[in-house]
C-alpha cells in the first residue's frame, strides 16, 4: 500500500506539472490559427460549442480557447491510469506506461490545439473504462458518439469485428447499424488527388508516437494477433491502423480521425515490452536497454520541441515551413496594432482578419492592411522571432 501511494504521488505530481506547462504554453506561445478561428466565429460544430462555452465563462483569450482541450487531456490521462489498475505486474511499470502516454507527441499536441482528437481519446477511454468496470457495453455512449464526431465510425467498425469474433449478436447488429448511419451522415473525410500517401501516413504516425515507438507498436499489435491475445482495445487500434493504411494507398487521410484509436493501445504495447525484457537474463537485455534508451531520448526531444520550438526558426531556410507556423505571430501582430491605436482594419487576406478578430482587431474602414508592399503605405510592421522575419504587413490610414 505504501509503494502504491508513492507511485500515485509521482503520477499526480507529474500530471499537475504537465498541465501547468500546457496552460503556460497556451497563454504565452500560441496564437489562434485560421481553422481555430473558424470554430470560434463561423462553424457550428461540437468544437465550436466547446470553445464558445469556455470563452463565454473565461473571456476571449488564449487560455480560454485551449483550456477545454487541456482539461480533456487531463481527464484522458486519469482514465488511462484507472484502466491500467492491476494491469501491470509492477506498479512502476504502470507509472512508466502512463508517463509515456502523457508525453506522446500526438497526445500533447492534441491537448493544445482546437481539434477533436483529444475529445475522441477521452470518450473512447471512457467507453473502455465502463466496459472494464461493468463487463458490458454502454449502448447509451455509442448512441451519443454518433452525434459527437464522424471518426467514431472507426469505433463502430472495430466493435463489429470484436462482436463477430465473440458471437455477440446484439452488439454486432448495433455496431454495424451505427457504422452505416455514421457513414451516411458524415461520409468519411479524405482529400487530395488519387495517388498513394502511404509513406506520408507512416511518417505522421511516427511523429505522433516517435519513430522507434511506432515500429515497436506495430510489432506488438502483430504479436498479439498471432498469439490470439486480442482484447477490445487491440481490435480498436488494429482497425484504425489498417483502415488508415488502406485509405492511404489512394487518398490522403486525415490522421486525426485515426490516431486517437491507435494511441490508446500504448499500455498494451509497453506490457509486451516489459514481459519480453524480464523473461531474459540480465546479460541478454542489452538490445532492449538500447531500444528503451533510444525511445526515451526521442520522446524527450519531442517533448522539448513541443514546448520550446521557436528556436527552430533560426535553422529553417523558410519560416513558413515551421511545423507550428500557423499558430504563431498573430497575437504579436495584434499587440503591435494596439500600440498604434489600430483597432479597425480592412484587408484582402480574410483569413488574417478572422484570426485578428479574436484579439479584438475588428473589420472596419479606418486602416488598410496589406501583406504585400505597395507604393504609398504609411507604416511597415514586421513580426520577428529571434530577429527572423515571420510576417510583414503594410498599413495605410484611410480615415
């Protein structure tokens, strides 16, 4: 009991530190992107409802924009911690698994951005927790999922395969019916020209996990399949992974629809690793120690880049190629406008206007702002990080 309490203390301390850092990151380092601005001002999706509710209670600021998703992140981690109770032989293995889940690049990124991925992770884990505790499926949650997000079609299909294997006719008919309904209502979002995107898909998965971790993840799913160790979580993850691969042979897939169902198998993968590690004598563990060290190193680098990524502008030949460029510079631009008492602008770049609207720079006829130079502008405003020019606008007073 004392040992368990010790690991609980470590877990809650680490989670609290991460949540605090995420809140700091949301407030100090990120600007609203165009897609996020659409959810705040234009769209009427579940994301719009969540963000608008948070902004209503906490004000129109970056923390309010991202707080609901950080909250879903924390709740998802807590659910995963509950799900892995008595799952590992040693309590320290459980702590390691949860800590790795917490710092997965894809999970951390989903907690900071206005997207449905972290919401899907939370509700999928909630469904699995209900199933684990009650040894039955929550049909009420499955009905709710139909109206929540299009990607739950993957969960319905996975439940169909699981129920077919276990001869659960009620679940099988229900899952297939709701899969068809979901496809009828939403379709399934793919885009791009008809050509292969398999390499792109694997590259994104490698980014979500980190490369070595993703390779071992594929191995663990394969190993569980051939050893007939196929849990409900395994069915969900393998269905999402295979579907994304099949679709990527012809179309670009939206990985945020698939990745939430893949990352939930992380504890299963690590349990496989710990078992393989401990059945070997110490002198035969070198390769596993090497693999574990490389994975920890890569994860550490990914965590650092998630929280501290602006210095990358110093080495990139083109600032727009930065992986979070679309979440930068607009907040700083709005601050520069306010210093000059510029609160109303007109601009040909409608995306820029919508993003600035979040920071109380409204559309009006007092100033004309252009992202391209012209002969009689009054002022040039340059946004720089580390003296690297990110974005430039040219301002002309109209009234």
